[in-house]
């Protein structure tokens, strides 16, 4: 048979060059993207650590003029709508208890709790805590904070036209003046609510006062202007001014209550600010030193009161084994679990309450410098609960 092709046959295809296999580019690109992401996170972490407070200030301080009317009309404390929590309220957030919380009988000592800042909008200097997302956020704070005191007795927590978060970061004379006006408006609402609360209590009955953050600031002013040196002071079981710095020499003498030194002590005041280690509180200390205390003295160079909620004393330390339960809330502050033992607590020379290394389970709301401000109550939830019961017993024993 001839090997020649017919004249009409198509020419043979040329031989194809052998394909050389090359490494896939996708895995290598993915590794580069991961590396870039890690580097970005590290850079952002350093930026947050070094300039977090300045970044917060730039983002949150309102830029407009102060207008009292921007926050709307004052709450009506003769109506249930004026209260974020009150006895008999449906869906009262302070009636919530975390999973694992031991049962505790309900007491008969009325509690007035001033909520922390939930208004974050930087378009105005005040925000009504009953509005929309602010109200939802406020309910979360009451659920994880005020609930620790709600077994002492009927608890009242007012809505009010809060100074927005950015007002506490004001860093110029002009913005500080506007911030002070916003805080004065907020205090005016709290004062009206407090007087309405008193009207609802039997004459001479015991009272627990408490607040957190901005709420603690207004509580200190209530103590100075409405309680110190008056018969009402004898009715105060304890005052929990948590999450706001209190000077031992520039504030405390004007408040009419001494610092609590023992758990079986009544008619005294507690205050602490929680930080994980390493703790960088320089931004807070700088603002604290710039101010004038309730007693009219400069705070510069004065010691901050550091109450230890695990011991009920001042300036001491307690291990984690002494913490009967830290509340670890969900990111939305709608659920949570009591973890035992909780975190340790140690007062340092600056007056900060140190909780050791940052505990797990608190992914949201931790502020620059390892500041666990939002969790001042939850970290010591069960300890606060027991502390209030002990001070109620002490107050009643005095009578």
C-alpha cells in the first residue's frame, strides 16, 4: 500500500507545541490579599491605639450650633412614656436576668437609675432617649446594667434628652461651651424625673441611687444640689456613680456621702472605671485634670475614687475567684450569660479598676486604651447585686 496521500486530501495539521504547565495564579493572589488584609488590620489597630480618641472626637462631636429645641419637648414623667423602666411596665428591660443568674427575692427598696448615653447622632447636641434606635440601645444598657439592682426593689429609669456621646469629646472652648449647655438640659430632665420619683415613694422610705457614664455625672449633681445636707440624705442606702471619675478631694466632700469602705456599710458612695491591661487612660485623665470638682476645687493632681465591687471597699484587689459572676452579653445586648468565676479587680495608683487581660466574649463596644467602660456593671453583675442586698440590710439594721 502506498504511503502517499491522494491529491485531494487535506494537508496534515502541523504538530502542536507541547503545553508547559504553569503554577495557578489564584492561590498566590489569595495569599497576597490575606497578607494585605492582615497588614491593614495591624495598621488600623495601631492607629486606633495611638489616636482612637482623636478619631472618635472628629467623628462624633457635633459641628453645628447648640439648639435646645432640636431634642424636642421634655418627657412627661406623669406618663409611662417618660420612663425607660418603671414598676408594672410591660417589657421592662430591667426585669431581664442573664442565663445562670441565681434566684434572688425581690426587695422593697426603690431604685432610681439614670441611664448612660445612648444618643450617638452628631447632628445635634442632645438626643431624646425615647426615640427609635436610641431607645433600643438604651434598653440594652438597662438590660445589662440596671438589672443588677432591680432585685433590690421597684426600679425607675427615666428617658431624658441626653447630651450626645460626642459632647463628652469636645476639645475646644467653643465646643465645650455647647457641650455644657447640652449636659445642663439633660440634667434638667433628670431632676424633674427624680422629683416625680420621690413623690411616688412613702415618706422616709429607703432609696438606692445609681447611674452609669453620663447618668453617673447627673447623679453626682443630684447628690450635691438636692441631697447633701438635707434630710433626704439619711434615706440613701447607697449611691452607685459608676463609669465617671470622682475626685476624693475635689468632688466627694460636696456630695454628702462618704466612700463605701465596707460591704456592711450604708449611706455611702461607690465609683469605678474598668480597664483591661495594659490600660491607657491618658485621654480620660487629661480631661479629668482640666475640670473643677463638685466642691469647687481643681481636680488636677487629685486621686480618683476606685471602689472595688468585689470587696465593697476602696483601693484594694481581689482575684477572679472572688467574682461571683460576670455577665457576658450578646453583641446586641439582648441576651447574655453569667460566667463564674468572673474577672479579677484591682485598683491601681491612678484610680482605675484593672481587670487583668481583656476577657473573651466582649467583642463590641470596647473603647481605645482597653477601656471596658460599657461593661462597668456587667463585669461585676452578680457582685453588684449582692452588694446592694448587703447595704439594704445594713441600712435597715441601723434603724
